[in-house]
C-alpha cells in the first residue's frame, strides 16, 4: 500500500484541527434556555458569556457594549452533553486492533493503568460527537479475556480536543477506578465468588500498606508499587470505584463490598438495578445505565425492562445515561435519543435532560462548574434547531469553555465532497 500522503486526507486533517476560537464576551438572546437548575426553562431569555464562563442568565440581562450577539430566535439552548462512560480518545476503528487501546490483557491487577497516557486529542470521533452537542466525556478502560478484574483509571476529557486552550483538553487525568463483577468478572476469575475474593484481597493488601498476605488467596503480594497508591486513594474515598454489575445479586454484592471498605461506589451496567433501588438509594449509590435496553441479552439481564429508569427515579436513585451498545463511543451523540426513550417511558423530560447533563456532572464530581446553565459555571453550551430530545433536531452551534466550535467533522467533509453536483458528461460524437 502506498504511503504517499493523500491530498484530501491532508485537507481533512487541517480542517478538523482548525484553529482555536478565542474565548469572547457574547450573548445568546431570545433563547429557550433549559437551565437544568432551579430556574427551570426560561423563554425569551439571554445567556451572557465572558472569559469562558456564564456571567448571567435570565429575562432581563443587560448586554455590555461590544458583546457579540447571537439571536436564538426562540430555539433551545442547553448545557453541553456529558458522557458518563465511553472510549472516546482511546478507540478509533473497532475492527482495527491497533487503533483500539481500551482494554488491558494483563493478568495482574491494572489499578495503575491510566488511560490519560494514551488519549488522542486528534481522534476523528471527537468532532463527530462534538457537533452533535457532546462537550465532555469520561473515557474509561476495560478489560479483555485474560485480563484483570481491575481495569485501571479513567479520565474526563473535553471534546474540544486540539482546540482546547493551551492544549489542556484533559479535564481530570485520574477521575475514577474501573473494575468488574458479574458474568465478565466470573470469566476472568473463574466464578463470581472468586472474583469478589480477588477484589477483597486487593483492597486488604492496599489497606495493610502492601504487606504480603500470608492467608490471602495466593499467599503472595498481588499489587505493584504503582497499584498501591491508587487503591489507597479509593479506600480514602478520593477516587470513586466504578464497578460493572448487571444482576441484582451482583449489585448487592458490590454494595456489601463498598460498605465493608467505605468506598465511593458507582454502579455501571445496572440492568437489574430497579430490583434493588431501595438499597441503592439508601446508600446514595448512583448508576450509569442505558435506557434503551429492554430485552435480556444475557442471563444477568433477565429482568431488564423499559420503565426501569422511571422506577429508579421514583426510588430516589441518581443515574446518568450511557450507550452500552458495541458502538457506544462512536455514537455517544445518541445520548439525547436515549434520554428521549426514557422520557417516553415514564421519566419526566426535565429529568431525562438532566441525566445527560447535570447528573453525570454530579456523579463525576464536576457539578460546581459544569452540567447546568448558571452564573459562574463553565460555558459548555449547545444551541439546537428544535427539541433536543427529538432525533430530528440537530445542534446548530456548540461552545466549549466559551469558544465557538467548528461544526465540521470527517462525516460532514465527506458529505459535502460527494454531494457536490457534477456537470453531466458530454456524450461522445
């Protein structure tokens, strides 16, 4: 295969990288502002932004001289969409193994593994999702056959990528530790009890300062010198543990583990979480869940149901939506569609929008600066041409930290290239 540069690819690369728009003072006027805060929905309102922050929002906002004015013409403005779990920046093409850095195949514990070491700010998936309203994402590691129950540490990134000021696109390099139970944990450890015992052995070793556990499963130390400080941070509740569990009994086992070690727990998967909603709510344990799942794909998801989200909401369980499908990272933009599905099955529309904006920010510890449209918060904003929960609507403008993002991606470039009308060929004489 020739390695000569292709002109169209070089042009595409330059377009996607672009040049970062400077943070400026601007006002979005005549907008239907979905604040996702106590103010609710404000009609014919103004959002004033300066130096990357929201300065004011309301119906009587004075616009300073020199501000750029954007007329929303009654269209909705929402906070940017936050993806609570993805592989953005780690995965490019599922079928090309060398472009996929999501999973570790090492048998030893991988607590020290940090996805921040491999994140790619030039990934083509960033603009594809960014122009659809996604502004932040938690990029998470996974494990594969022969790998560890403890997958490693995820990072929170800005989808501005290379357009972020000073290249600072990683919001939080070590945001959470990821591990697994359930059927996947059983496959890795041999059985569910073995998986739980292995996790307990790791936490006991970290709690003892790395001392060799003579009565442990293996009788020898399991954690490397790099793993130990990470597990200690989890034990000190400085780092949440995101534990994948689908079956109700596995979720209860995870809650018991968190109780025993005082962990800050987040449940991902959570197909049967509605069966143990009271236990989750009483411990304030949030879940990351896909509201589109309504058919059991595995034995551990036999009790999945379409109205599970509404049941969790009524029980007082905090949740954020994730796309659990095979191509969830490529289509992280579909989160608003998932929110619409939840709203069609008993969840209020306000709660559905919050589940892709404010709720993930709260679960990830970012709600003081992100997730809602309030004075003082970072100006991650999206202007839509219609109802943001309708699949026929689209984002018409996206701002990240008050910077206007280019509404172009690999897909739009190819669309425009091949949709250009061509002159009919002259018939031969």
